[in-house]
């Protein structure tokens, strides 16, 4: 068995990686946001796939899904705040605002990103009370793979590559 310090180091490393990945994926896409209906369908698909991948019990599902929803709402709120701050920063740079004003906006952006990592840390702390260690590891890998698959599907769709849809292939297999 590994010493406790190594395990904590690994967990902190994974957490840091997830924060970085989360920030990278939180960046706005150059095209319009999907409709709320599409986002709801994606979330439903994600929950279904997550239940399947982690082999969740009813009790785990009853605890995990509300936690996921609350975390998503908190993250969405921060992303809206970040979007507004970035628009403010664009306006400030285009209007040659003074350094103090720009630094204030930059500090607020950094604070929202710090808060984003704090939300992730709280989420993973709560996750420990719900999932086994193996399920936690599988959850982390599921999140990474799900986001990667979603990005691939979005890229393919925007490139006009409709092969997946024409041949009715399941992109999740």
C-alpha cells in the first residue's frame, strides 16, 4: 500500500489537472450556445451514461445527481460572470481605459477562476462521501472522455461532417 503522503499528492495532482481542464473547457466557443433543450438532452445523456459507467446504486444516484446539478448551476453562474467580465475587459481595452480600471477587471476574472477551482474542490470532497475510490477514479475518467467526445461531436457537426448522422452510427460506442 502506498504511503498516505503519496496518495494525497496524487489526489492533489489529479485535482489540479481537473481544474486546468475545467478552465480550458469553460472557454466560450466561437459559435452560438446550444439551446436549453439541447443542453438538457446532453445532461440527460450524460446522467444515463454516468449511471451505466459507474454502476451507481439507487442511493448513490439520489445523492450524486443533486450534487451534480448544484455544482453545474454554481459553475454556470460563474461562467456568466466571467463572460460579462471579459466583455468589460474588451470594452476597457478598446476604449483605452486606465490601468487601474483594467487591473480591477483582471482581478475579478482571476477571482472567478479561483472560485471555479474552489467549487470543483468542494464537489470532489463531497464525491468522496458518495462514491467508492474506484468509482471516483472512473468518474474522473468519464468526465474527461465525455467532454472530449462532446467536443469531437461539436467539431464534426460544425465542419459539416454529418457522417455520424447519415449512417445512424452511435457516436458513444
